[in-house]
C-alpha cells in the first residue's frame, strides 16, 4: 500500500525567529527522503511538528489525504508515524525488553514474539534481557528502531541518526533503512551530512533559515551543489598542503596514565605520542572513549606526573593550565558554552579568561580593562567575529562566532601548540570552513596542533598524523595519507 | 494586537528601569489593597511611606533599618553574582551576633578602646564561620547551599534562644530572656544626641565602597565571577574555583555577622531573643531590587527600610497589622521578578490588520 504524506503551508514562529516559513512538501513511500540543512535551518522544528511534539502556528499535515491533528507525540504514534530522535529516549537501567514494552498494552509474550520476528527479519542481534546501558550506541539505536517497528509505522523519521555511530554501524543502519523502504515504509532522513545524503537517499529537500530552498532528485545533485544550496553561497573547498616534515619535536607524552574516581569518566592507559613542529596530530574516536580526559590531562585541568609530558624540553606534567599557557600552549575545549566561554559575560571579559603574564590584562591584582578591550577588538577584526560590540554578552554570538572568538583568544599568545577538542562541533558549514582555514594557517606558521575530534572527515582533512582513541587507549600513530575513514571506523570500534 | 518579541540584547536602560517599575506597581497594588480594606488609598500610602520619615527622628530610624539591610545585601551580592544561593544570611547574622555578644559579655564592666574593634571583629568571624558550613558542604560534598544555609538559620536562632534563657541570661534579669547590658566600650557610638542612628552606618558604607572596588576592579573579583558562572570554566582558566566559592560565602557571612553586631551593640546593647526582624531574608529582596550593584543596593535598602517603618506607623494610626510591611516586601519582589520579563522580551503594539 502506498503512503502519501503531505505538509501543507506549515509555519512556526518563535520569538525572534521564524523556524518554519510556509513549508509545503510531499513524500511518497518507496523512496528515502533527505531533509538537509545547517543547524538552525528549521529541520528539527519541522520534524517535531510531524511527531506531535510541537504544534505549528499555521498549516496542515495530511497522511493519505486525511488531515492529521497532531497535538501530542501520542497522536503521531496513533497515526503510525514513528520517530527516532538524535538523543536516545531509553531507560538505561532497564533491560532492552522492558524498554520495548513500556508503552505497550499487549501481552508480554506476544510482544516478545513480535520483537523476535522483527529481529530475525532485519538481522538484528540484541540480547533482550541485558540492561540498555551495556549496549553500544548503534545497538541502542536499533532498540529505538524496533520500538517504532512494533507499531508497524507507515512513516519512519530519523533525526541525525549517525552522529553517534561508527562507520560500520552507519553502513548497517543504511542497509536496514533501504530494506524498510522497500517494504513500503516512508523514510524521512534528517541530516547535515552531505555524503550520507548522496549515499542513501533518493530525493532531497534543502532548508535554510526556516525556508524550503529546493526539492530535487539526488541523481541531479552532487556534494558541491547541495553544500551551496545548504549554505547559500559558493564555498571554496579547502585543501591542506602537505606539511614540511620537520623532525623538531615539540611535545612528547610518555607513559601517561589517568585513573578516575568518577565511574562515568574513562581511565587513560599508557598514552604515548609526540608531535613535531608544524604538525597536526588528529585523535579520532567515538565520543566517550577518553577524549575529554585526554584533553584535560593535556590542558592541565587534570595534573599528572611531571615527567609524563615534555614540552619544548621542559617537563610540565604537574603544571596548572595557567602555568602551561606561559610555556606557549593554548587550549580550546569542546564545550563552548559551559567551559570555553561564559555566555552571561561580555565578549571582552571572555577574552580575559586566557590570562598570561605578558598580556598585562591584570596588573597588581587589578583589572586593566583598556588592555583587555584593545586585545578583544583585535581578535574580533582578525578572526572575523561578526560583531563590533565587545560589550555584548557572548550568549548573543552564534556558535560559529563564539568559536572564532575562542580560537582567536587562544591564538593571541601565538602559541607553539594549540590543543582543540571538537572545534567545529555543531557549527554551520561557513564557520567550519573558517575554523579549518585558521587551523591550517597555524600549521603553515610552523606551529603545532593536537586535534581531538569525533568528526572523521575533519580529521582526514586537517591531520598529518592520526591516532584513534578507544576505551582510553591510543592506537598506533598513522600517517594520514595511509588512512581511510573505513580504517578509522574499524579502529574506533575497538578492533585492531 | 499585542505581540511579544524577544529582545536581541537586554538594554541597559531597561535593566535599571524594571526595579523602578516594580516599586511603582507595588504602590498601585498596595493602594488597591488599602482601598479594598476600606481605607483611602492615597492617605494610607502617605501614612505608610511619607509620614514615618517626615521628621528628623524618622529619618534616623530609616537609616537605622537600612544599615543592616544594606550591609547584608552587599555581602549577598558577592554570592548571588557568582551563582551561589546563600539564603541563610539571617542565620549568619544571628551567629555573628552570638559570637560578638559573647565577646562583649567577656568585657562586662570593663573599659578600653580595644574592646569595640574586638567585638566587631568577633561578629564578622562568627558570620564567616557560620557561612563556611554551607560553603564547604557545597564544594566538597555537593550539597545544595540553599537548603543547608536556610536550615542553619533555625539552628542559630535556637542556639541564641538557648543562650539567652540559659547560660548567658542576666543573673539580675528576673528571668527575662536577655543578657546583661554590654559596657559602653563594647557599644557602637550613637551619632546624634537623642537619635538612634549609630556608627554601624559607616561599616555599611565601607562595605559598599570595598565591594564595588573588589568586584569591578580586581582580578580576585573577576575570578569570583567566573567561578560562580562555571566551575568548569574556572578550572580551564586555571583558577581555584572551589576556593572562590568558599571566599564569597565568607565575605557574605562576614557582612551578615557585622549587621548582627550593629543590631546588638547599637541602641539595644545586649543579646535577646529577637535581634533581627528577618533582616537577613529581607536583604535578599534588597540585593535583587538593587540589581546586585553597590549603588543600587543603597537605594534599595532605603526603599525597603521604609516598609518596616511604614508598617509600624500604619499599625499605630490605622490599626492595620504591622505584617503589612511583609506584604509590601513580598509585592516588591513579586513585581520585580515579573517585570524582569521585560529584560528579555519587549511588548509590541501592532495594528489589527495583518
């Protein structure tokens, strides 16, 4: 049976922004549709409207010509619209089976049979009786999918499903989605990853700033054309020139271990690596494998043994972040809003967070506001931060502008080494490009970078050498030309 | 049609306008309440807000009440600006008063220039000690400082109660719940003959100036602010965030303790059961009404002090219970929180036609 889903003139306005501006779209079963757009383009709003989480200000939704009233997620379920959110909605301490029957009023035995049938049909293998917290991200996602399939949906919506998956898990997911599509389930796939759209989908709808920009067939598009539609300007592609291989060693980590008292942190075991001047070392991995701990050990937020870190011929393992900055290290943490900057403080105050002796930001315990403001203005103009008001609270900067400010702040010392952790996480393509260009420039000036990132494409683009972190252990360090994203995926999954 | 639009950036003007708006709305609502109770609104408001401070004595009383409010609110502003919700200033005030009162009693019937500074210092230390309990529990055991500091208020009041009826009660006091009178050397000097305003006001003014300087001009103030917003950021910047949290609590406790000293070594000159008409709680309203800014807090403490005086006048002349004062304090906070909505949203009037 064919399914036809129609969105007609949907508008949703939030204070200060039009999230969906008169969107009309039509979907038919048998095809996989991509909904593509940057962060903030309005994809999530549209999807939440389809799943009953948000009620639109105007517009109607039709399923097979029937006008749907979606006032709650329950209404969506009743109308056989299934949704798998980016963040899993599972009870970690309950078993897989308990999670699956939690919103079902059928007999336990019959549900179990149904689940077994689904798993067999799609080749899923998950132990139903272990707690969800023991599952990998990919398996958790399968649980969410099974939960949808139990209601034999007509429409299945996937919101950025691959952000937590390895390369292998992604391939498996795509196979399943294609199978579902063949069986007549209408699939809407939300993403900002262009490669996935090309690989999986048949038709693509692009959104930008709340508006629908285009609807087209994948065979008429390529990555560049989609990127341009998504960003709305012609992007130049950046290519990193091969670094001059220097043998001048800048930082050397020897036998570094970290054991945490917090059960939710990852222990680091026997970390060994070194970075030469002008080089970028990429550290790949699925989030939660010790990246955050590694960053903190390198930045000095976690103190380690003095001899475990040698920087510029000094042993600095026991120094605090502030002391390490004096040795010309700089740090850009993952969490922009909670760690790298304080949203409630003004731009220039955030600049003063990177305090080093020669900055004269603070003299004899007093704030030297003129000096800080002077530096702030320089950062704003040098790093293209889109504002001219340094008194603005930084919460009013977009993610991209805030990241530029942070990177700019860290670079005013012209450090020998910049350590950054997911520097482009959640940014739009324009800002990502800018940050990437900046990082490449740093290498060209013979300065070094340690780039901890969960974005494989970014690592392959920027790194000279790559290592993979898995459960707190680093793989051997590889030259980036020898590495493919498939190989990284295997290592990220823990295989050798 | 009325439309509510999010502001891109809260304007500076609106930031100082909303407290004024809140006071205005409080007056309107107060007038309305008086009207419902059967009084002439304007006359009642006059009794409440103008009559009490119309003469010299009234003005001195105003300053007398504003002094502890201002002092405590200044201390609290350190905590609140750095996101530490110390709401137990009343307890820190009480404990400061207990310690300084104890020291003052040690010097019973003694004279000496060193006595008063010792008594004042003891009060500040008492307040700091008491504030350090929620601070240390928060930083090292992750407890909620709101609960801990609030509950400790009642503990300190019970300790005071026990002392003034038990071991410290005046042997010649006919079992009244109060201690002996402090010697004159342990009392803050009165500023004018016949008026109750005392030297404690200088402590408050000094606190205003010092707090402004520390918070806006020093590296220490900057670190406190950062640590308050985010311990993670403080750690990343290389600050000792936990120490900063403890420090703001200590400052806050010291101010509240000093306010306690002012209450017992001022006009009263002894420890008794009711040393503070909830100054420690009311100061929370003062701190927010003053926008946590030292100068704002001066004005706010004067405004809120009037509600104490007005309530008494209203009770005498209009037979309204003096708890009306608390109603007014509540309304100020209520309207302040409500009008703070305007910080982030503006109201637009647009034509009905689309």
